[in-house]
């Protein structure tokens, strides 16, 4: 199976139906197929609470999920990817939309730009590996009128690549909006883009376990090269390896908005002043001290998902009890804490002993997490999640080496 087919996430049935529809369009056998597709196959689309439509994923780990939160697909784009930004619309804006899907994040960005800009320009580079997924963006009803602009850009590129054959989208792309659509592996795209050129990067893959290649340290190093000094990367995930990778790639990190999930996503920026809210304290401790905070690695930006997942599994195994505290029973979060559960305490302290930490209330334990005594939810240039995490990592290394 090709990487493109393996990387796409939409349901197998809808994938086949969309490809068949556009194949018939190209052959001239069914010029009405695209127009009637949604009415004919609307049961394959999922109506979310705000009236916008999502699509079911293919079966992953025996589960089928929607590509967006049921709380609202287009609302999710505004809440998670637009509201956290601090765009200065008196200046030109450039956005990189990774895993653009059916175009909602780009459409939300266009809507916000049109609402707030005067004489500035907007450039959006959309990256999506699956032609069929992009084509679904042409088939769903537009949740906002700006999605029609996105549809036009998608249709133009699908026609250019001979996937589609008709120009049915009538919206005009405003002269001050430039939309480029890249239908390819995002890892290759980012290597060919200009440094220091984006005010925002939207990172919206389906999941880290399905696409770890789009959450790797090396991929984020490309982001660091591409993003402007005051730019912001936004992603929905709160996973420790992703946050750890941002830090290792020289980003500051903060908590993203909570919408449709129990936890907030992640924001990253070269400038700590662009990020207002710290990560939760226990998240900082686990990222800094536990093997769960080991990032995905893709050294040459060309490994497949299985290789990347196994590489991290191996690295976690090697680091556990050597350079990192075991993540079992969330051991690091008990540092500096009295424990009443004797059974849990024995398990925790066995893990700690292997890192030269005698107990949860030992001098070593207090020393490692002392930095968290200064924790504040509102972060600033000096007191922030990145700096606290790096300081705890340094202190753990000192304790393990016996140099405390």
C-alpha cells in the first residue's frame, strides 16, 4: 500500500465512493455525480452540534471516530486554531495549514481575516496528502460562506492534478487572499518552504498513533525554521511526547483552548510572551521526568509510522530507570507528596529508588520538583512551562548521577 493510501484517514467506503465519483467525472460519464453526491450518500457524513458536517474515520484499533469533535466541526476550527492566534491584521498574514482535510481550518482563517483586515493580504498554504479527503471538502455543504472560497482553491488544484475535471465552484477568491494547495507528504512540503515566513502553523493530523511522523522532533524543527519569531503553532493534542518534541525543537509551549475534549490542546511559539497559560503542573512534571516525555523521532523525515512508533518504544525502554523515571502509575507526579495508599507508595518508591531517589518526601524528591513551587497558571518570559520542564530535567540528571 502506498504511503498516501496508508496515511489517509477517511472511512474506506466513502474513500472508494469519492474516488469513483471523480473517476466518472474525469471520463465524462457522470457530470452530475459531484452535484448529487451529498444527497445520495449523506449517511456517510456526520452532522455535528453546530450544523456543520464531519466524516467518519476508517477503523483504527477497532474504533471508528469522526474527524472533528461532535460539539461542532467548524466551531472547533475557530476555537482551537483561530482564537489562540494574535494576528496583527494591519500587516500581511501567512498561515501553514498541515493536514488541511476538508478545509475548515483554512475557511475559519479566511473568515477571521475578512472580518478584521483592512488593506493587508492573507496567504494560506494548505497541505493534505489525500486527494479524496480534499475532494470531500467539495462535497459537504459549506458551514460558512468562506468555505466556498476554500472549495474554489481545492477544486482548482484537483483539476490541475487531473483528479477532477469540472469547474463547478463559483466563488471568487479575493485578490488579497492567496491560497496554495499542496497534495503531498507534509514532511516533504515543509523542507521546501521559505524560512521565517509563517505567522501561524495549524497542525491537525488525525492522531499521534496513526501519524507519528507528523508529530516528530525533526518535523517540529522544520516548524521552528519556518515560523516567525512571534508566530504560533496550534494543535489539538495534549500528549506528552508532542509537547516534549516542541521543547526539544526550541519552542516555548502553553495550554491551548479546551473545546469538545476534557483537556486543552497545545500552543507553541519561539516567543514566550505569545503564550498566556501554563500547562497543568502534573503535565510539566511527567514531560520533564518520565519516559512518557520521550518524543517521536524521524531522523530523515521519511520513515513510516510503524518504524517511528517502534523507535520511541525502544527509546522509552532504554531510558526507563536510566535517564527517566518510569511512567508506571504516573510515578513522577508523587514527588514531594505524602502518600497514604501503602500499596501504591511501594510501587512508586521502587521506581524512584532506581533513579537514586529514596522516597517521595526525600531531599532528592523535593529538590527535583522545587521549581514547581513557583508555578503560576499565567506564564511569563521567565516563569513558564518550558523553563520549569528544562530545570526539572537538569535536576533529575544531577540526582541520578549522585552529584546532588
